[in-house]
C-alpha cells in the first residue's frame, strides 16, 4: 500500500470529525438542518466505507467499497456547495472542507482506476 493510501484511514476520520463540527455549527434553520444531515450522513460514511474496503474479502469487494467512498465523498462536496451557495455559513469556513472533499474524490478515483487496472 502506498503512503498516500496508508494515511487515508486517519484522513477520512478527520474529514468526518470536521463534518460533525460543521453540522453542530449550522443555524437551526430547517433547510440548513436538512442539508446538514445529508452532509453528516455522507461525510461520515467516507471513512466507514474506506475501513470496509481495507477489510474486503476480494478485489471485487475492495473495488466496490472504494466506489462507495468515491460516491460519498462526491456527495459530501455537493452538500457543502449547497450550504455555501445558500449562505448558511461563510464561504471561507466551508471552502477548506470542500477542498478536502474534492481531494478525497480525486484520490478515490485514482485508487479505483489502479485497482481495476485502468
């Protein structure tokens, strides 16, 4: 396993914790809470799926779980963008988390392609 992949466990957990803190900071507005809960689900799923991928019983299972990581990271980016676009929190506060979500997407795309032999 490459060094970049080795640190993904702690990195995805840190991402989840940042998502949790963002959710707690959201206003009590109904729309903000709905979007926040969506982000909470997807953002915390990235690391959980990554853990499962590393415990996969086959290459096919690993590839499928990495695909789930990719899907959840991309979905997280979407919810962060909506929270930003609706001005529920300052864009400057959301941008670092959005950047991390997009970096995770890129990493999981690369892992998926390599695992599939593309």
